[in-house]
């Protein structure tokens, strides 16, 4: 059989095998030929490097057709990040996606990367200060960039480096940009904003500054998605600029660090047609925000609230009435209003009959009666997440497959009151189920057999 199968056919087969563990892992043990062909057939690879690191260049040379490479650190390899970057660049000329999170890299090594991998479209790296982004000029195919800013590099002269590009303003092709850890004294951001006029997605994490306002607004006009995580010092400024300069925004996420006044002004003043909101604001989201959302965001299709302690049933019921025809996804994750106000879920279910996705994870005191009464109205659900709902029992499982005939994805991980026999019954009776997340200890042999026969993915 080994002699009958030509190299091209074997590679074609290897490319369609599921990822490790076996059978993919066992392929390399058959023979040296199979090992060589298996490596040459791989287009994506993820490595966790230890200290001391392996000879990376020689290893990567066995994977000539890699298009996706992820390198993370399992030890102290931060001083070797430039070496890793240069090794990847020299050994993988076909790279399209590179994720290098082993430590900060220098602009000079990034210039080498741009020469060796001209078709790179996605890059995730860590950079040292002072900031310089002019190496982006040579990465003309780059669409997705994510940067974590690190410590200051004493032997790098940014003025000398930047002087070579003082007339280098251009229009970058970036469509997605993520920055993490900007702080006072970072002056290289303005050049980035001026040249990112095609951005559709912007992510800011733990950022203290955004730079010059007039430059920042230049990248906002075409934005469709914004994520702000732990950015309390700049949240008001960013939201104000979005309200004034961005009419294309469809999705907004704000986690851990908001401003009550700034958020309310944004909701009332923005002219964009938001479709998705995701908030994790334990002490900054109140009922007046929900009332303003019900008034101004009638076209909202997805609403996610996490750990929002100050909202009440009144605000959520107003949302339910205002968005009864359009809301398709609702998340109330670790929101104690679910436990404080009996009957709230029943009312929401009656108003939101078009829900397709519902996430009630980590509401530990949620009981069967509340969930069952909501599911009786939400008969169109295709995805239901109840992770960490310790108060639910087997009765909740029965109501799920009786009321929701279209369920495809269900998460019942860490639901202590749901037992193995209920999981078995659920897998047998839920006809359209494609994926279930549950503890391995709750899977009987019969449950595993039914899941296999019905092609249900079990995530443990």
C-alpha cells in the first residue's frame, strides 16, 4: 500500500485528517517517508518553546508550506524573541499568519520579516519602547495587527530610526488593530492613527493614552467594531470621539472600566446603528443606561451583560419590550438580578420570542422553575449556555429538549445538580444537537455511543 500511494495523494489525505491527538499524531510513526510528507502537508503549527529553546530554524525547515505559525513561551525566552522571529522568517516564506508571544522584538527584526514574508496578512507581537511603527511600511499585505507594549529598550535610538522615515506617511492596509498597554510618554501612536484609514476593528486593552485627538479621529470613520478592556482613563475620550466621528459602528464591547456619564452620553448622542453590545461593568452600568439603549438602539440584535450589579428587572423588562422583534442573542452572565427578581426570566422569554442564543452562565442560584418558564417561550433557541449554574437539576434538562426542538449547541459544564442519567437522556432526545460541553465524568458509555452515532461533538 505504501508504494501504491504517491506523495501527492498521501499529502492530500494528511491534510484532511483531524488535528492531534491521533490519528494525526500516529501518522508520523509509520515511516520516515510518512513523517516527511506529513510535515510538508501541514499549513499551521503551534509551538510552546521552553528554555533553553530548540534549534528552531532547522526544525521549521521541515514545514515548507506553513501559512500559520504560533510561538509562545513556556520559560524565560524573552531575550531570544528576535532570534525566533528571524528563524521563522527565514524558514517559512509562505507565512500568512504569525503569532509570536515570547517577548518583545525589535523594529529591525520586523524589517527583516517584511522582506522574507511579503505575503504576511496577520501579525501578533510584543514591542519594546520607545514606540516605532515605520516597519509597517514594508508589510504591504498586512490586514490584522495585534501589539502588546513592553519595557523600554535602552540601546534603541527611536529618533535616529524615525528620522529615516520623517516623510513616510502612507495609507496602511490594516483592517484590524489591537493595542495593549499604551501609557503616558508613548508618542509614536499619532503616526499609526494617521495612516490607518481602512480600519474596521479596533481593540484597546489596558491603555492609558491614545495620543493626539486630531490624529485619532482619522481612523474612526469606517470602524465597525470597537473593544475597550480596562481602559478607564481614556474611556470618556474614546466614546466621545466615536459618537462624533463614527457612523458605521455595529459592535461595541466595554469591559472593566467604564464611565457612567461618558457611556450615557455615547448612547444618547451616537448616530451609528449598533447591532451588538457587550458590557462587563459591575459598578458603572445602571438602569438609565438600559432605558437609553431601549430608546436609541431599536435595531440591536445582540446584548451581553456580565456582572452588572446595579441593573434591575425594570430596566431589563424595558429592553425586552423595546427589542422584542429584533433581539436574537441575550447574555445575562453572573448577573444577580436574575436571582433577585423572581419571574424576570419568564417575562423576558415572553417578550423575546425570537431569541436564538441565550447565555445565563454563572448564575449559581438560578433554579429549574425560572429557567423552565423562560424556555417555554424561547422555542427558537439554537444555542444555550448554562455553565456554572449550580442550582439547576435534571428537571432543567428535560425542559430543554421538550421546549427547544432546535438546540444545536449546549453548555452545561459545572452544573452540579445535573447528573449523568440526565445527560444521557438529553443526548438521546435532542435531535439537532451538534455540540455539548459537559464533564467527562457525566458521560456514560451509552451517552458516548449516542453522541458518536449522531455526530455530536462532546467538549469536556
